[in-house]
């Protein structure tokens, strides 16, 4: 197996993208090129190396042993480039480049998105990408530069720090509460309609919390999206366990059994160890830390 040479580094980058994404189309989107360009680059690298790097299958590209070795080499080169950029970044007056933030749908859309204004105005040459969706993000595969999660992974070359705890409470619309029997204690919850997650689509066990409210309840409407759950509760479909930072200030929701039902979870911020000293990533992470600290009360339903 040949070492990486300067003339073919860009092809190695394409191979690494396919290895991480699993399909040519996903790699093309990530690289900002068309499908045919990715295939052409992979074919050229295979001819240069005299090795087949991927098995072409209907479900995607599966790396051969040689492909895995090339991906590991390319990842090491990419890490060296990132570390080199960090040296320059420490003295750069203007931050440029792209920083992708992967965050849970509720935190990303309800809390973080409205609080990115200051960051965008301070760094006009920085391209911020906020991916707010219910999933885990792989920093090792560069799916995100900064990931917000509900727990700190035990494996991987990650640097993590707790952002904050946050409370969840039980909410329902005034319409629902007028139509259904009075709820004076947890015992009264049995028989009421609930909104919750689709169990087999839970991306983290921290979201499996309905049974903590009462073992006698189950969801009648399920969604993998927290925003969908909130809007269903507002429409009167049923009761939902929602984060206080999303629901506490809404006039179209009422907190049910506030003194009896409170769950607490945590948000963590994670960065890949190779990227933690990049100036642009540090700037975005520090902004997230700052807005969370400034507005910490909203996570507990206080203003």
C-alpha cells in the first residue's frame, strides 16, 4: 500500500468521505460535488493504488480491507491538517470556514437557533450549520464539528463538558383539560391520553421517560420528533412530557401536577479531540456555553 502523496491527497479525501457516509450520494452531498465526481475520484484512486477500496453494493459502498486502511490513513492526514490549522487560527483576526452543530431537535430549534444572532454578527465570514434533529451525531465521522447530546459517550476521542441540567414536566392544552376528567394526583393519570416517543426509534435511553411519570400510562400518539409532540399537545391530542425551556412560557399549554411530576436530564457539548483547538470551533462552542449560562433559568421553567 502506497503512502499518501500530495498529488492524490484530494482523492484520499473523497475515499474518506465515502467510507464515512456509506454511499456515494451522501458523500457527494457532504463534499458539495456531484455523484459522478465522487465515483470518478474513487476509480482513479483505485487505479493509482492497484487496490479495490470498496465493494459496490445496492445498499452502498462497503470498504475492503485496503479501503479501511486508506480511510485510516486519510483520517490521520485530515487530523494533522486540522491541528495545523489550529496554530494559524490562534492568530487569525477573522474567523472563516464552516462549523456544523448537531443538536437534539428541541434544544437546537427552540433554544439555540434564536440565540445565534450574536455569533453570526461577530463573525460574518463564519458559515454556521445547525442540524437540529432527533439523532446521535458521529464526531469521528465528521457528521458534526460540535455535538450536543443527552449523555457523554464512553468511547471515542472526544472532549465533552456538561452544558446544563434541564427539567421536564407534564403539559396539556386548556382545551384537553376542559374535556377530560380532573387530574389531582398521579393516580388520576390512568385513562388519560398521552403523547410520547416511538420506542424503537429512541436514539438515547434518556428519552424513555413516560414510565417514570406513571407505570399505568402509555402513549396513544407517538412521534420521534419533539416539536411534533409539542404541537400535538397544543392541539389537545393529549398530555405530553416536555422540556420546560420549550413549554413553560407558552400560554396555550398548562403544567399538570407541577409539584409531583418533574424529570431532570442533562445536555452535554462534545467536540472531537483533533478539533478542539480550532479557533472557529472554539468560538462557536464558547458562544453556546455563554448563552446557556446566561439563560440557564429557562431550562427549569424560570425567567
